[in-house]
C-alpha cells in the first residue's frame, strides 16, 4: 500500500457561522452530472468493507487534495469540496463556495460523494454532515463511511472463459487434522493480473492468500500461483442458481507463468473470433 501521511484532526464543538472558507479552485458549476452516481449493487465486486482499507484510500485522497462532488436531495443539488482530514472515526470536508448549497447539504440525510484518485473512480455515501470548526474556520464533519466503491482500472485484457471448456483452479486447503484437501473451482474470467472464481464451501476472506494453487490451461500447460482474495459477492448463475464469485489477484507470478496465461488468452480469443466469423 502506498505510503500516506497521517493528518491530525482538531475539532471544536462550536461552529463558526460568521465566516466561510476560501473558495475552491473550481466552481460548483463544473461538477459532473448526477448520473455519475453508480448503483452499488452493480459494482459490488469493487466495494471495500474494511475500515482500515477505507481509511487508507481516503487518506490518499486527502493528501492529494482531490476534488470531491457531493450529491444530495436525490441528485438535484451538489457542491464541490475537498477532504481536509480523516481518522478512524470521522472525516472533515471543506464547505462549498455557495452558502445556500452548504445549508442544503447540512439538511440532507444522505450524501453521495464522488471523486477520482489516480484516475480511479471512488464513491461513498455519508448519512449527512454537520458543521464544526477546523483550523479556525467552518467545515463539514461526518462519520467514516461503512463502504467505499473503488472502480479499479483494468490494466490487463480480461478473458471470460468459455463455458464449453471450463477453466479449473485447484486450491489446496490444510484441514484441522493436518491433511490437505484440494478444492476445484471454475474460473469465470482471467487476466495477467488475476482471476475470478465461482466458489462453493471454501471460507474465503478478504486479503487472504492461498498458496500452491494450480490452473490447468487446456493445450497450454499448468500454472502454479499464489492467489490473494480482493473481493467477493453473491450472484446468480445463468440457470438461476445462487453462486458466490471471488476476485483474486496473482501474487509475485513469474514471467514464465504469465507467458502461459497470455498464450491461453490469445489462443482462446482467436478461437472465439474464428467461430463467430464461421471459419471454425
């Protein structure tokens, strides 16, 4: 995780209603439209739930002074702000340039916050804000969000594996008696950076690592890998059956194994295009 600087939050209980902070470097009129708000149920695989992870991301946003758009009143109102400081309980936000919008924000009971950090879209929800003082001026304070959506950039081409020839990932699990059981899971998609699994009864936990996993790439070879669990969510298969999907990252994968995966992706994609064009 990138190094982040800690910020100390000093909050007075009595708000200063007689002064406004200096205007932000951009006006509220420059904010994106309200349809920029994403429905979380469609992006659940990118949700962060760990308070430690959420705090780390928000500290990076504060350190870079990324502009944040606050949407409230069903998206009818918005203002631009920056994150001034954050700790494990609360966060401080600058007030906007419009006194009227600041008043409406204080009256709202649900606020959608959207920003971009290093070209990655972030979104979180606050159950309202209240006014306080920070470094001699009035600011907004809110509790730390329970979840944070981090819509990661896809740095690698992600291949949806063919249903007719499912890709299998085998994970060795050490049991309580010291024996090792091998659990086989279908691979939903794969890239050079990681894969998604359709799982059953293996107790996956976020940030957990599974070592000595094997992926059998048809007509290519077997890849050994360490998988780090990034996210997981419940879904539904095409036949209507419930299923759990787990997103995993490859950890320290050697170049030889990456080459095998790349060959599999290229070969499978070429075969798919040939079928679609009627040449196969």
